[in-house]
């Protein structure tokens, strides 16, 4: 999964974010609320094929790696 894929998922799920999405930005810095994180988690779990855990301190890079590695 790439950053562009991540952005596309946000758009498809109508998840609003603040600023530019870069690999170094954290979920908190993007301004996701708890509902956004829940929706994103469900979508990314479907892609990864297993349960994933995210925290607001995870960066976009962390999220992409968890989805790609299925962890």
C-alpha cells in the first residue's frame, strides 16, 4: 500500500484530514476523530485480511507498514 492508496481510501470513505499527508505525519496530526479512526481501521483490516491496531501516535508510514505486513 502506498501513500496515494491511503489518500484514496480516505476520499472513498469521506474522511476529512488536515494538511498534507506525508509518511511522517501522525494520525493525530491529520486531525482524525474517533469515528474516522474506526472507519479507517475497518477499511484497512478488510485490505489486510486481519485485525489491526492503530494509535493516534502512529505515523502514516506505520499504518501503511501494518497494512502491508498484516500486523
